[in-house]
C-alpha cells in the first residue's frame, strides 16, 4: 500500500502531492521480475501516472502514460485510475547496461531519448484526450513536467525516485508534483524556486525517514501549507475473465474459428499482473456465437 498526501498553500495558489510508493513498486518488481534499471524506469513512470491519475475528477476516469524512447527497455506503459491505483509493464523487463557517469542507474540510457511520451486521458467522453510530446531526457520526471508545460500549460515541477537494493528489491520509491494555479504571484514562484533548488533527492528524503506528509509540506515551505487530503494507493490490475473474453471476441469470427479448429487450449496472459486465463476449444466456439 502506498500513501499519497496532497498539500495546498495558504492562498490556495499552489498544490503539492507526494506519494510514498515503496510497496507499490515492490509489487511491480515482484510481478515483472524487472532488472534494476527497469525497476527504476518503470517505477518512476508508475509513480508519475499515479500522481496524475489522482487528479482526475470522475470515479471511472483513467490516465495512461506510454514512453517509447527507442531504448533497450522497449515501450514502458503505466495506467492509473482516479484514486491513484496503478498498473504497469515494460516490453523488456530485464535490461543490463552500465551505470551512468554519476555511478547511478542509467534510466535515460535504458529508456532512450529519441521518442515520445504520450498521455491518454479517458474521461468518459466519446473520444479520449491524447497528448504526445518528444522526450526531453528519458529520465521520466523531466518528461512529465514538459508534458504539463507543453500540452496543458500548467507550470509543474516533478520529482521521482526509485532506490534499488543489491538483491534487486526496492528500498524506497516515491515522487512528487508541484503545480501552480493561474493566479499564483511572483513572490510565490520565487519561494518555490528556492525550495526546489535546495531540495534533496526524493530517495534521500525517504531514506532519511521523512514521511509523505512531511515531504508534501516541505515542498511548499514558506507558503504556510496545510494538508488538503490523503489516499491509500495500490498496485492494482482490473483484468478479469470477462474482459479477456471481450478481447478475444474483438479478434473476429474468422480468427476465433481458426483457434477452435486447432483443438488446443488458448492461454491469454495479462501484461500488467501476469495472470493467465485459459480457454478450451469449446469455450472459444461459444464466443464465436
């Protein structure tokens, strides 16, 4: 279970959010058995998606973040609902590349920088909202901030961090968003810039024992912030046999008939949680009808 805290400045011109996602990213790593650099990259994207999802208005709204940077990880995908629950996967969960020049996991090198970040918001309308931007760095946080500035014109600061233990388990994982509302004044912006320039990395604050609430308030230090709300957040896949049946039906009668005629069971595996659904030839034949 992750803990998400949202804080607001006294004049209500700035909102900060912080998610302690250690348990969420640990579950992600357990399911996908990711290598260290993929845990870091996919973990950052999952945290970013969760923070973005939590801001959606309606219960059934979702946001999907897709990064395709041309790197060894292939495509990274994370989907979050309006409560911040998230699920994710990588095309290539195991990637081994050298550390970067700072001796850290080279997320940008693994993800690649020659590609795009796409954000798809399903808000229950006829068509989903789709925003696509060129990747800035492939390090994920900068790319999410760039998306907000480019596609939604919301000044945003994003910080994401995943610290992986030598045994590939997750030590800490978390992230934040700070967003300015249109009426924020210059003085407020100056205070935020000072805070951001002196802020330790996310994983440093977490390993030093700071809580989600303490970090959410620290982000708005000097602006007399208060906690606005909080939520418990999970790695949560909503796949089901019924949904899988609908996917099979969408293949069409011709494809299903070919499957049934083979006389073999068909196994479908969920990308997000690795759950497997098996359909017999008789069950496939029923779907044709």
